[in-house]
C-alpha cells in the first residue's frame, strides 16, 4: 500500500495549522509494516521534522499536495480535507484523521460517497469499554493547555478582567467552571488546581464526578449538570471551560445566550467542543485567525484545532496513538481489518462510499448500511 501524508491546511485562510499526521519515526514504522510513504515537502517543517528527516526514515518526498493525495491508497490527515483539496481525492481511498463529519458540509459527505471513500475518524475509534484511544491524548493535551490559554485571555491587555488565576495572599483566585469530567475536563481541572485557581466540575455522570473527586480530593467542587446549577455557576465564573463530548455527534448546547449574558464582563469561555459544533449557544467559528471574539462582553475562544498551538507534542501524540490502527489496515487490508478490529469499525463513518455511522446515517437517510 502507498500512504500519503499531505501538509495540513489551516481551518481558515491566514490561520494556524502546524501539526502533521505522522512524524519521521511513525513513517519508519509504517514502512516496516510494508507500506511505501510519500510525505508532502515541508509538511513537518514548523515542528522540526525536515524533509531530510523523513527521507532518512525511508519516505519519499512529494513536491505538491496533489501528488501526496493522488499517489495514496491511504491518506493520513490531522484534520478533514479542506475544500480546495476535495478535487484530489480519488476513488476508493482510505482516509484517517480527526474528521468530525457530524458537522462537516453536506458537499463533503457527498464527495466521499461518490468517490467511494472509506473515512475513518480518529475521534470515534472506540474500544468496547468506551475508551477513545486516539482522541484521549489530544484531549489530555487540550486540558493541560487550558490554564495557559485562560491566563492570557484574562489579562487586562487581552480585554479580560485582569485576574491572576491563582490569586495572591489576601486576594482570592479565579473561579473556574469546567463542563465535562472526561479526559479533557479532568486534566483541565488538575492543571487549573496547579495554578491555585478555585475549580468547579460539572457532569451528568455521577460516576465520573466520583472518580475525579477521588483523584483530586476536596480541592475541587463537583456538581451534577442541570439548568439550576449551570445558571448559578456561570454568574460567578471567571473562566468557563466547555469540554462536553458525545462521540461522533453534534455537541449538545448546554449554555444558553441568557446564561452568557449573566456572566461578568471580561470573563472567558473556552469552548473545546467547537469542532463538534460547540456546547455554548454563543460559540461560533469566526474569520479571525486567533478564533477569539466577544459576545455580551465575554471573551470566547473557539479554536477548532487548538492543539496546533503545541504542534510538536500533538503530532507525536497523533502518530503514536493512530499507528496501531493504520498498521492493521496495511497488514490485513481494509476489509479484514474492519472485521477483526471492532474499534476500527466503530471509528468508520463511511466505507467505500456507504455510510456506516448511525448518527451520520440519520442525517443522510437515503444511504443504507453496508
């Protein structure tokens, strides 16, 4: 099989996207499994992976995006293909990446169907116990990034409330509310505690809250997610972290416009759920390349590819977590791999142009399951 690793394009023109779908060491492992690998020139340059590093690992360099796409039987991407790349997709290709097809344009879904693409979403590859092996390390990164993003946006120069996360003697710390006690929310809670902030975690699942409380002790406050608690919490929150996830589906909106309008001016909302539509009614993708805007005086950070801010760490994480599944496809072939690896089949939105994923199928009911 031939694997193509194109250079990633940013979500919007002029934006930032520095991650790459496979590092040089990952390429070496793919070649050892029996694949030929083409990497688009400068695909990893920003994170310190030179063309020479890839060649030393055994890859061939593709000197155009079109070549990286059209040579490939398997395309390795970080993000869903950009609209200008759709024309390069050829019939029968296998695509791996964080695709988020629940919120993708209908035209892209139609392109996948017409060209009989097999689209495998890193974010929905799921083990029988519910574990999300590729999404988990990216969520961990995002959670650990949350305090540094929040601290910057709270600064007076950024239009924030001018609050130090940890406070000082005699002056209280910031109040941080985290929606979701999964991987991202848990790591965000631990990281905010490390700054000295006051942390509140909200989730619908009592067991998740119990586990987090056991892990972090009574340094955090946990609450069940309901309208009463949310309305109470947002009024005093200096930072609101949205880490709500329903794998493979559009994120439910749990924070209303009215709740946002009740927040203090200069407070911060970081909606990490924006790649699945966002869980805050005022969250949206913007043409601003830093993805920061204000609504009702509240600063919103809605960056769909936020881990590109630490692109080298993220690229290593994506390589390591996705590699076992890609190797299975190389060694077994796609049909046998989907039969023998339930988590891989669970992560398949579309197979050879036919929709497998239930949520996506419900959006496009005219297409039948394989």
